[in-house]
C-alpha cells in the first residue's frame, strides 16, 4: 500500500529564464502553474507520468558507458521518453543545451541521446524500442 500519488522534482537553477526556455519552450512541457512572487520565481511544468528508477553505481556506470562511452553523470539524471530522441536532442541543443553524446541504440533496443541542460542537469532522451 502506498499513499504517494505524485512524484514532483524541484530543480533549483542559476538561470531561471534559460531553464524555462529549455524545459517549457523547447522540450514542450506544459506549464500548469506560475507561483512566482516577490520571494522568488517558480513554475510547475507537466512532465507526464513519473517513475523513480534506482541504480547502484555499477548500473549507473553501465548506462553512462552505453549512452556516452564513459562515466559522466552525477547522482541524478533525468530520463525523458520522447517520440524522437535525436530530433528532441537537436531541438534542446538549439535552445541552449550541450550535447553530451549523440543518439545510440541501447542493448535493450531503445534509441538514447544525452544532453546537458544549461544548469548542468544531464537529460537522457529516449525513444522506446519498436514492439513487433
């Protein structure tokens, strides 16, 4: 039994406008709320369904090796399922992200691309394997 009904991630960024341009405008996460005030700026964006994936160090290293070729991510990395990982990564790079690694086919059949947001957060963009 669980009482958890939503996973919400609060990301503190140095450049709020750059983060909005990337996550809301380029990635297309719909804005649900704007709770900004004189005390600070905050937007709530809809990222669809959320899951929590737990890795040990060996698994994190393996995923980094598959996607990037070496260990590069910190303890938190966002993985976002998108329709076209390559096109989405290119759009995010145009919006200010940095390419970490181009799209590659994973051993499990997904197509994954890795970018770093202006705030340094690494994003894995994945297009799920075709089911036949």
